[in-house]
C-alpha cells in the first residue's frame, strides 16, 4: 500500500510538472 501511494504521488508530481511547463510556454508566447 505504501509503495502504491508513492507511485501515485510520483505520477501526480510528473503531471503537475508537465502542466507547469505548458503554462510557462503559454505565458512566454503571450508576453513576447
């Protein structure tokens, strides 16, 4: 159960990271 939790948390972190990159790219396009 602990291992499953860690894996799920890791996936969420990777998802949030990709979302943050998308936001930054969008902001860069709008500001330039």
